[in-house]
């Protein structure tokens, strides 16, 4: 099946599943699409006992899609830029200190907590693994997914200050989390250094990825600002934003900078009120916003359909699924602790609403990025185990946490 045929199938399924959800289930779009996709996949697998042609067709379809490459090198740049473009910059600026701490120190604390607890749990259930691989799981599951988080927050009624913290953290900890994952991946022997990575190399890698990504995002955002300020043509200006995302992400990968961080910074610059008023007419602003909102909706739909379809390639090993179920409370507890430490340190300086750590723990959803990172693991690593655990945590996060976070917010805020 060629790329065009795959795209046709995915968009057709997204449209059909989206209609079924809106017409009958009435769930939030991202959750509804994934639920229907999983049920669709399970239905085809069950029907395979009678006629396996449909289930084999789906397996063939999913096997031909490089999910990791499609998301990390294709869709992610557009989704992060679109998400950052519509963030309330004023609230983000006011909450910058906790956001930075949550996205850096919080991710590191969570990574090591999850790694240590998973190491112990896997030993207890007879699936013992070297600590470095448990740490690798901690790194890939710790970052909250901005794609999932931003989609749910729109409907959850979270207070603005807290929404800025959760949304801002998810946008930045995605980039930081990927860098942490790459670093541990190199140490584990999956990268170019074959496991021989010194402390100075780790610092250099981290500085290049994070610092380079931020600087590139600022540079690309300024270039786009200059170009858009000197003309008044909404068609060309929309193309400039599109070129910024595609070219900027490609350039980041060539320079070994963090593409996700570059896109977040560029999106925040383009979306800033001062940038908008000085570089875009009302017509341009309207078309830019509508273009990126539409692209965001389309790519989100395809992504969550893909997450649901990915279930057909998972190894259905009972022990692996049990490990995934045991990982759910570990991931939640580790995030709660990782958030509580900086909140306690900052509570005298900043105005946190009651139960901030509880809402941020439950509202910090995992999504496609974690699955993409798990799919990047090599055959020499316990890939099937970690992929299954990741998928179980992600499905629970999006469906259970996503459907109940609005009720939690109402209960806590009441």
C-alpha cells in the first residue's frame, strides 16, 4: 500500500469514527476517536477467528506506518506550533517559574522515581530488567503529552492560572523529556556512542538540544515576524507560518537541536499579542488562526485513530499487560511527588489554587509521544515489554483520566 492509499484510509477512518462519536457517543473528540479505533481493532481481531482477511488487512496497514517517524518527524512540529499559537501568553508569563521547574526538575524527579519503582515491581513479578531500561521507561512516560492535554483542557473548565501551568508544562516538558530520553537511550547503548557516554558528553548533548532548540525557535520566530510585518497578504503570510514550521523543524533535526522546543518557542512568538498587532492585519490574523486550528483538528484526529489502531501490533503477553496495569499507579504517584516538591518550595512566592498537585497529576495525560519513543527502542532492549506497558498507561491516561478530569476539577473547585 503506497503513502497516498494509507493517508486515504486514515482520513476516511477518522471521518467515520468522528461521525460515530459526535452522533452517538458524544465523547471529547480525541478520546472518542481513540476508543472507537480500539473497539474497531478488537472487533477485527475477534472476527479473525471466522475470516482473518480484515484483521490481516489492518495489521498490514499499521505495520507499514512508521508511527515514530510519522509523529516525531512529521506531525509533532505542526501540533506543537498550533498548540503554542493559542496559549494565553500573559498567563504563561506569570506562571513561567513553576512551568520551568515542572518541565525540568519535575521531569527528572519523575523519571528516576518511576525507574526505581518499576525496577522493583518487575523483579517482584518475575520480569526483572536492568535498571537502565527501567529508567528508560521512566524517561519516555514522564513527559505529559501537549497534544492530549490541550485537547482535554479546552473542555475541562480548569481555572486560567492552573490551565496555564498544565498547558505550559506539557508544551515544554515534551521537549525536555525527549532530550532526557535520548540521553538515557545513548547510555543504554542504543545510540551512536554504543553506551559509552561520559558526564561531559551528557551535559553537551543536553545543552545542544535544549539551548539550540530555544535559540532556533527565537530566530525562526523573528524571521517570520520580519517577513510578515513587511507585507499585507494573508495567503503569503499563512505560507510563511507553514514554512517556518516545516523548515524550522527540519533545520533543528539537521543541527541536532530540539525541534519540539523550537516549535513551541516559535509558536509562542507568533501567537503573542504584540506580534499579532504589529505584523498581522485582522484578515491575516483570522486566516492564520483558522488555518492552524483546522490543521490541528485534522492531525489530532488522525493521530488518535492511529493510537487506537496500534493495538494490533502489540504482543498480547499477559505478564506484560499486568506490568502495564501495575505501572499506572506508579506513574501517577511519581508525578504527584515530582509536582509536590516544587509546589512546596514555591507556595509562599506564588498563588497556587487548592489541590494544584492533584489536578495537575490527574490532568497530566500521556499520549502518542510516549508510544513513539517506546517504538524507537531497539531489539536488544526489552522493547515488547516496555511498549506494552507504555500503551496500557497511555490508554488509561487518555480514556480514564481524560474523561474524569473535568469532574475532579469541579469537585475540587467547589
